[in-house]
C-alpha cells in the first residue's frame, strides 16, 4: 500500500482513477488493523467510513461537485463526538455512550467530503501529557514503542505519524496537540482560542480548550483549519470574524523578528539535545536574515502552577455532569442517590482525573479561593499581557515544544514532574494565541524534536506561511 502523506497527492490519484476512495479507505482500515499494537485507536468507524467513501466515488464517477477535503481520511480524538458513534473520552465513566449529535468540526469536515475513519485514544478526559492515563491503556510511539506518544492527544498523533490516516483532530488545553506532535515527529497546530467551535468537544478547561490538527504538512493543516473555523451559533466563545483562506496564503519571503526566552533554553529541565536543536535553529534563522533576540520571561516558573490551578478548577465543574444518573457508567452496587454519585465516580474515573477534580474543588473552596484560584487568575492576566506586548514588537516567539524528547513508558511517575512537560506550551493557552509544533530535528537516537512557534491572536495565516517556508527550507536534522 502506498502511504499518502499529502491530500493533494491523494486527490490527484483519485481524479485520474489511479485509486478509488473505497480502495484507499479499505487499505487504511487494514493498515490500522495491522498496527493495533500501537493502541492508537479506540474504535474504527468501518461501516460509516466505507459508506462515505462509496458516495464520494459515485460523485467522482458522475462528475458531480466534490468537497474540498474529498478522500481525506481523518481521525477524531475520543473526546470529540460524532452522531450515532461511541465517544468515551477514554474513560470508563462514559462506557457505552453513543452520541446523539456531532461536533461542529465533524459536521464541517463531512460537508466537505472528509471520511471520519475512527476515534483515537487519549489521556482520560484529556488530562495527561503521555497518554498513559487512558482507560484503554498507553499509546505507543511509532519511533520507539518503548516510549510514550505524548498527550493528551497521543492516539491522534500516532495515527498520523504511523500513516494510519492522513490527518487527525485533537484538543489542546495546555499543549495536548503540540507536545505529542513533537514526540511523534509531525505538524501539530493549536489555533487561536475562539477560532474553532468547541461545540461537541468534551469540556476539560473551557477557557483553555481548543480543537486543532495533526498533519504531515502545512498545506493540509491550513485547508482543514480554513474549513472548520468560523462562527458557530452553538458556541458563544467562537469568534464571528471572517475566516481567511489560509490554504491560499502559504507563500512568504519576509524577514521576521523572532523572540526567544533565554531562561527557557537554559532551564534545568531542558534536555541538552533539545537545547542544542533550538540554538541551531536560531543560528539558521539569523543566517537567513531574520532578527532573533533573546528576551527574559520572568514568569516561567509560575506559569505551570497557575495553569494547573485554573484548569483543575474548571475541570471540577465540567466533570460534575458525569454522575451515573444521566448517561454512561453507573455503579451496580449503589443503593441510593448519594451512593450512586460516590460509587459511580469512584469506580468510573481514573486516578489522575480524580486527583484533578479534588484539586480543583480544593482551590475553589471557601478559605482557599483567594490564595489559589484568584492569584492564579492574576498570573494568567500578567502572562497574557506580557505575551501580547512581546508580540507587538516581534512576529513570533520561539521555544522548544517540549523540554525533552519522548521518554520511556512508566519513566515519569510523579504528577508534578509530568506537569513540567507543559512548561513551554501552556503560554499559548493562557494567552489564547495560536501555536504550532514543527518536526525540524532529531536526537542522536532518532527521536523527533519539535520546534514551537507562537504568534499573535488571529494571525494563523502568518504562522502557517512561515511554517511552510521553514519546512521547505530546512531539511529534518
């Protein structure tokens, strides 16, 4: 089977009848089955995917108009719902749940003839950075199956990296698209908060969550973003502003001003090879004529604690709906309403989710609200304002996507230590700006290293154009 890594190439072959959509979809399903050991998929939507493929083949045969994404096999993270399909958030507590509606992003993809191939494994309710917190078990990194895929959208990252689909959707609350993209060596895009509707996304931290993409290239990321962005009456936080034609604005020859945090590259938690990769990238940027300046980010040590105070607080509220009464799992040994709540939630939620719910409830409680939650909100405001000010003076902020390459499964046992893996990604979520991870380097062992770029709100066209330039200009090291 030919592994297509570009939608444009696939569509050319579909139109010349070199391959049919049905054949390609069958091959994709077979490839997923052959790679079950990676544990990337929770479920393959074989019946509906093949039905969609048949309809598109008929359109091609009859010369009917085709959607912009025709033939695209795309996976969705298990916390994004698809009508009449199971969605569990990788949690026991949603065991057997079948969604009565589709997320807005899913509806918009289907309207353009994309094929939803299946749902991908993730950390339970998107809480984790390694995909080891899933009810279905850890997702394995295709570059080294003894290592983590990254999280929380690890299944989506692996599905693309292992050529099990052309693209995948994930959600990014504090780096859950960009970090696994870095670990798996693909492109991971988190749009501006409010660019993409969150309707149909299981809420974790509502003021942080954003749906984004995993792809092999910038062209596919730009086209998918262009299609599923824009106003949605079902999501009041979704911006009504006009969506640019991102896919037609991917050329740039400008010289940019780029800032990087000196204290980020010298941070004790940063792997030496990751730091060296960033320094190499900076030198290449300077040689190409870009202005690259080192600046200080004094709030670096506070950003992760503030992020976890705020997101756990929001999670404690958002996850209260999973109580064993309305839908999903219910404890068999419950005898009354109170025991139904207690036993269902104790048995249904994993340990990490329980920890975050309890932490969030604590920081919102009387006597601790001002000490933790209110103070974290102040930190968020300071971080956001400083970020906006920096991006008034510079086009991009550069840093590693993650402080280390993918680590061994089971290697990081301490929750606080795992939180530090988000140290460079949470800024984009705190400030609501777009960020992208680009697969530009590898370690001496061959593990991917992602370089992250962030830019000002609503400037995805600039971010995508520069990213396209970088992937074309610099070969993977």
